[in-house]
C-alpha cells in the first residue's frame, strides 16, 4: 500500500486492529472478527461509507 495506489483495502480476521485508517493514501477498513460479534457494512459511490456494527 505504501508503494502502489489503491482506493480501498478490506482486511479481516485481525482481532485487535479493527477500524478505519489510511496508509499512503489508501483507505484501509477492518471491521474486526465476526467471532467477536463485529462486522461492517460498506457502501461505495462517490465516497466510501463504512458502518461498523456489532451482533446482538
């Protein structure tokens, strides 16, 4: 991500680093582990909209 340009990178199964960040101009989204009750809803268009949710 630091060497190439991407609009968006989605990650998963990383238990500690959930959230939204930017690395080298690339938007990085990790909703967290569904085993911990976390998930995300992503909508794309002119902008990237992310809603982080929890089960329950």
